[in-house]
C-alpha cells in the first residue's frame, strides 16, 4: 500500500470517527512517521509503506479516534518559529498565543534598556515554554529570560524544549507558584502569562479533547476566571521595575473586567486587544 492510499484511508476512518480535520490529522500522522513536513508529503505519496509504519499509523489513528488531541499523538507542535515537544504535561500551544509573543517583542524593541541593565522577562505558567522560548529566540538584544510553573512535569517539558530548540543557555526555568519566590523588589521588567482563565463551572463542559486530556490546572481560572490575574497583578506591584509591563492572554468577554482590575492596581496605558477572530484576547499595562 502506498502512502497516498494509506493517508486517504486513514482520513476516511478518522472522519467516520468524528475526528476534527480528519484528513489533516491523517497527513500529520504520516508526516511524523516520515520525519518530514506536511507540506512535503507529496514526495513520498507513491512510496510503499513498510508494515511497521502501517502499524504505527493504526496506533495513532486509534488514539485520535478515542479523542486524544493530534498534538499529543504526534508528540510535537509548531509555535511561531519553533517546533516544540508537546504532551499531556502541559497545555497545547495555540495560534492565539503567538500574537501575545508579538506584543511582548514589540514592547522590548521600542523600550530603552541601557547597559549594564538588560531586561529581565518572566513567563508565569510557562507550560511547554512556548512563550518565553519564542521571545528569547526572536529578541536579539541582551536579556535574561525565566519561565516558571507550579507543575514540576511542565518545567521538565519546558527544559526539554529549551534543549531541543538550542536555547538552554539563554532561558532558565524554575518550579514556582506565581511570583511567590521573588524576594528582591523592582527586579523584573516584563511579566507575561497565559494563565488559566476558564471559569471553574465551564471547565466540565469543554470539548472532551480539551477537558479529558489537557491539564485542568492550566485551564481552571476559578469561579470568575480572573483568580490568577488578580494574584499576579498584586504580586507585580512588588517585583516590576518602574515602567515595567505586564502582558496577559485573556478569555473572550473578560476585557472590561481585566481593564478595571489593572486600573485598580495602578497600571497605566492599559490596553485590551482582540484576536483575529474579533474576541478579547490580550491585556497589557505599564506600572509607572
């Protein structure tokens, strides 16, 4: 059987099992086995598929049919310019979060950080490390980068990704609960976070591919969904330098509440920005 036949049959099977984007999922499985990109599959379509790889395709299809996200099945996912290891230890990196990185980079590139004081950027709840690793890769100036997470498993995954991306010497990671371990005042220039922001009652109603596979600790933002913003903003008052900034990913419909919360904590230049779908998605502010 050729790869073309295998992919067509796999796509039909996955579609019958109501797997989202079934044909794309089938192509991603094949590309992973071939160690190539989905866009370069055409070069392999007429080749015969070894039996051991047919078995591997069947195993992957079974996992997808049982509801496991394709990102976990293939074990990696692209985020901006990086290919990251991706498994159940952390939330799956999503396209919307790529734009959060863009906003941080724009801030860093327009803000003066005179020597010998390069900026210190902290990513709270780093998960796979996607945010802080991307910032570190794309920001060309001197800087210090730290990703923290309360989950030891997530930090282990983020460290693996730092090594995979050649950034282990540039980015450090630590197990920490928010900003609790920061003792020195006014030491951080930028705080960035994609915290849990889904209301607790809503978490149980999520798509099973999210609810049953992605870590609940990375999703549940408390009764109102705002628990972590409230906490991080309060802590930021102590650790941010004058002119330091915070950047958050937020849930749709949370913009007005976040803007008020940030203003109440004394942040200026508060911005609530929408994603490409027109939903509230990003909040930022500066502490003067």
